[in-house]
C-alpha cells in the first residue's frame, strides 16, 4: 500500500468479511437461517452462543439445546458467525434467496496465552498514543468518529513490527457505541495494522449491529438523518451506481484527470468538475460513463471493473471528491455490486476518511 497524496489522503482498505458491504434486496425478506452449535470433542450442545449475520442487525442466541433460528433474512450473501467467549469464532459463507439455510457449527475451546501484567494507576503514555492512532484509522476521520465510544478500549493490546506498523488485537469483541448513527456495534477484530507515517491501514472485522433505544425524538431524527448521509457517502452506493449505470441519476461525476496533491488543488478540482461546460474542464479532464469501465458477464453474473489510472469521483449531493485506484487493474464485483476481493479497490480523498463510525448494517434500507 502506498501513500501518494501528500495532504494525508489516507488509503483505507476496509473489509467486513467476506465483502466490504454485501448487497441486499429490499423486496425479499423471507429467508431463514437456522441450525445448531455444539462443542468440539464432547458433542454437547452449546447454549447462549451468539449467532449472527455479519454486518447486519440480524442474529439470535442458541437455546439450551444449542439451536438457533434467524428469520426475516433479505436476499443476499452473508457470513454467518458463531461467537462465544472461551471458544474460537467460526463462520459460514451463505447466499440467501428467499429460502431456508441450515447450518451446523462445532466450536473449539480457545487456549489463551496468559502474561503477567503489572497493575498500576497510571496508563502508559505510549499506550494512550497508540490508542489515538488506532481510533483515527479504525473509526475513521469524519464527524461521526468523534461520537463513537469504545467501551472496552482498555483491553486492546498494541505492538509495533519491524517496519513500523501498529498492530492491535483484543481477545473479546470490541463494543462500540455509535451515538452519531444510533447503533451498538459488537465487533470481532480479526486483523488490524496501520502505518501513521504512510497513512495506510488494513483491518478485517465481523460486526453485529443493535439499534440504540431512545424516547427522545431529537435523537431519533438525528440518527435517521445521519444514516441517510452515511449511505449517500458510502462506497456501496457508488459501486452500485456504476454497475447499474445510474451515476447521473445519483448525482455522481466520474472521469480521469490529475491527482491533486494539496487542499487547494482539491478545491480547484471541485470547481472544475462542477463546471463541466468550461474549456478548461474539456482540456484537463475526461468525464466518462459507466459503460467505459465496467462489463457484465451473464454467465457468472459478475461485473468486471477495469481502468488503469486514478478515477476521480465527485458526489455533488455531499460535495465529496474521491479517487479510486485498482492495484490489479481490474476488480471483480458480484451480482450485488460488491467487491469479491475487498482489497482490489483502493480509495483516496473523502471515501478514504470513512471507517467503522460510518458503517451501516447491510440490511439498512435507504429511503429518499
């Protein structure tokens, strides 16, 4: 990963396994995921296991016989996660198409390497600095990031490798209260490393969303508006607009031009894009349509996104300017317009500032 924009246009490679954000049909919600969870070795049923569809608000706890049933699952691809403290997390990848999916999980007890920890009243300054760096890259660099609280942040362990990457791990799910979007997020952190100097990050997570409750109408209105804004700014909406040839209808402009290297050039680029009829626009930029960068295969029902340069993306609704880069020159998208390989698309500019604080459940439905 490379930082090529000197004003800290951070590269974000965010994967909510197995996809960045799996597409969901708003029409079909009749799918059911059910099954059992047992302990490896003994075969005994495991009660109170947290089984959920990663990235959604959908889930259930197993009963005394280890059984679970999750109803009202919209059509789409999911990772079903079985998680319980003291056991290794297990996952299953499924596709729901208005049908019933039967799953079986066998959880293996987890062995922990215990270290002697000296307890004191003072938190090391280095750990505090690492926590701030972690939050910057994990939660993102948007207004919503400042309204997130990581309830068990003190349990995060940090280390630095030989090339200066900050690594983070935690032996239980991160519990995040997102007061901006109105969600509690239970986040299983599989991998995290970032490099503050290079402005790069990669992390892999499983997430379970639970809506916050409030009797305050102002809170409800705030959450609804912020969720809409998060969707309008999302990579999910952009990629779907590209594959469905709805860029113009959704107020996007895309094309190829120079990559700005300063905030002033960003401002000039926005003005240039907003005045597409100008001679300077025609001279310095090349606006394009979806058909020039994406192809659909009816055989495997996938899309192939392909371009060599940096693709600018201007969202006139939110006044956001971003760039996309394909490190492999192509990226495969499934029939729901989601990347099959999450790291096949790199984002710069506004899109790169998003993080966990901007995540919406996969079953969130945007209403204009």
